[in-house]
C-alpha cells in the first residue's frame, strides 16, 4: 500500500534488496500506520541512492512538503563520511526532512550475527520503536545510527506510530525512533 503524497508520509529509498527487506519488515509491524510509509524499489548502490535523490527526489520533496525520506545505505566501512556523501546531493531547503541510516559495512553482517531474516530484524526494530526500548538499536552494528535516529525522532515517529506518544519513546542512546 502506498502513502498518500498529500498527507504527511515517509518514503524509504533502500540501496539494495537487503535494505529493502529490512524496511519491509519494519513496515509490516502491526503498530506501524499502514499508509504512512512507502518503501521504494532498491536503487542499486549508495551512489545510486545519492544520484536518484539528485535527479528526482529533491524536486518531489519540494512539491510535497509533508514528505520525509529515509535513505537506507551500506556505509561500507566509511562511517560518518558516507552520511555526508549521500547528503551532498540533498537540497539545503529540505535537508531537515532527509535521514540516512544503515549498517556500518553491509546488513549481511547484522543478519549473520542475529541469526534472523532481514524482515524479522526490521520487525524487531519497529517493535522497539513502539515499545520505547532500544536493545537492538544499540547493537554494535546499529548504534552508529543514533545521531540520525535522534534527528528524525520528532518528525517520523508521530507519522509511523501515531497511537504511541512521542514522550514514551527511547531509541538509540535514549533518543527514540
């Protein structure tokens, strides 16, 4: 089901199929408002996410001021630099509505360590957002996302989890999701 582009909503642009499966698991959680999030097809690499944003999403987000974007990319060992590289093509007027999250290298490591399918991991992350807990969000392979998660808390959470009060949330480092 697609989000209504004329109402507040979140688009998720995954780098690859592993990130798409994580996002799908997240939105399949029962607490997620069904029409609040739309997962786009995988872009085909972090540079494709950045370039896609330049080509189409900058303009679309200008047209739809209630749209938020979550870009799911593999950091490939480049940490904070990868966030800067991806955000380099985001128009300054909308930068506060765009968020970059991902695994420090590739999501395959997270799946391997947790011994779970991607969708199951996504559902667990959503459950923690709904419960206000942060055990998985503070896992060594996800904890680096804390600054971005904290930055998006106030905007994304009320749309995605409307039945749960914002004050009840704690996410990575107590920031919430």
